[in-house]
């Protein structure tokens, strides 16, 4: 029996079962852990962004060490891409972001195989809609098509990032709060597991998306970055830190 974290320091398979007196035992669950070399391709600590390795499009900027997507103006559509393609067969990426004075519309973390100037539609398009050969996970502030005013979801090939969506309202996470949000995404070649945490309240939500990223973007390497937009209502959307590592 254990009650705390397990340290995995070598390649191994862990099995677990839940047992409680008076209840039927759970099925055995199993996970394989592979310990190997990892390369960190992107490493911007909090407040440590620079513009030298980023393609900043249509007004995106590095301001005070932060990556600023939208700055509170109306009808903005912006993107920022790391200018070197990185492996996308398997990866872990972590970033923090803050949406201030947040009414609309939202932002995405996106992967695309075309070029470093890619930019999608404003408003409900989140600066992503219309980008081909792409995958994006959204952080959406506005109800455009029934997704609610606080949602996430995964979209491919530039599809409108509206519905289907995951409504976050029951998780305790409020993207309008102005709190710093922490995101971890882990891709194993089959599923993308995304955990979103409010660093102030510690409310968290985890979603698992099935997607073949290399097939969608057309290669085992691609450009990674962020998009964001506003419409008639606005927000200031900043990425505070970002790391990206792959085997």
C-alpha cells in the first residue's frame, strides 16, 4: 500500500489496484515508463522571453520578458512561432499564461507544418482558424457557438475552435479570473494529455485527446507556438514562461 508519489528512476512497468473493505476491488491498471535521453528545445523561464528565436506576427511582441499575444485592442489576430522546427512524435511542453481584463476571445497552443508567418482568423477564430496542417489546444473566453464562456478543446487543420469543446465551469478554473494558469501537455505518439492548473486556487482539470500529430502536420517535425485574438470584446493575453522537450 502506498500514499505518496512513486519515484521512477529506471525503465519499468508499474501496476496498481484500488482496494477498500466492503467494496469490489478495481481492475489492475498498468503504465510503462521509459527512461531515456531528452533534449530541451525551448526554454523560456518566467520573464525570460526574447524575440530572437520567435516569429512575432501582426503585433505579437516580447514585452518585459513576456510574450504578449493581444494587448487589449479590438479585432486583433496574432501569432508567435518558434522559428526552428522541433520533433512532434513525442514531447512534453509546459507553459504559464495570464489573461488580463479578459472578456474575449482567447488563445491557443498550436503546432503547424507550414511556415513561421502562419496566422488565422480573429474573434472566435482565436488566431488559429484557417491554418492548415495544424493542431491546436484552445483556452477560450467567449461563447461563440455554444461552447460556453470558459472552455478548452483540441482542433485540427484550422477548424473553427468553437465546438465540440470542454466546458471548464465545473472544474473551478475561471479563465476570466486574471490568475496565472499553468499548462502541461504530454504527447506519447497517440494521445495528448493536457493538465490545466490555476496557480492561485490550485483548481485543475486534465483532458486526454487522441490525435496523430505527425500525420496531421505532415512531418515528424513542425513549428510550435501560440495564437490569440480579440473581437468586439478584448483581453490582454500574455505567455509568461515556456519549455518544450522531446526524446
